[in-house]
């Protein structure tokens, strides 16, 4: 599973498989994004994956096709969190969130 997750990070897509964990996690990443942000994409499959990931994270997401590209508009005004099994995995999520302009807190 970790190889798959790393591969998805490498190509810029995050796997939503780890959002629900039954095991006790040692690492918590909290995140929020109060104001709307927008990604302009030309690849519809990538836009779909990003929108799906943001939705699974509990974000408000809007998608629109226009002028030859896709806009994925998103926000997450309330603090949310994910529980992770390792410090390295939490670090990867923090970097991903920051790429999308989220405010984060990492607790371990």
C-alpha cells in the first residue's frame, strides 16, 4: 500500500485509500483552507482525481470546464484531520496540503 501511495504522490495524485484507518495512528495532520482556491488543469482525468481526493478530505469542491481547461475550485473552512501511521507519511501529506495552499498542523 505504501508503494502505491508513493507512486500516486510521485505523479501528483493522492490515494484516498488511507482516509479511514481502523488501527491506532501515531501521527495527526490537521488542515483547513478558509478561502476558495482554484487549480487550472488541462487533463480531465487528473482534475477528476484531484476533485475526488478533495471531496474525500471533506472539502467543498466545484468543477467547471471552460476556455479549453478545467477549473477545480475548493475550500475547507473548518479544521479537519487525518490520522497516519508514520512521521514520513504525515510529512508527505503536509507537503501535499501546502501545494494546495492549505493551512496545516502536524501533531505526533
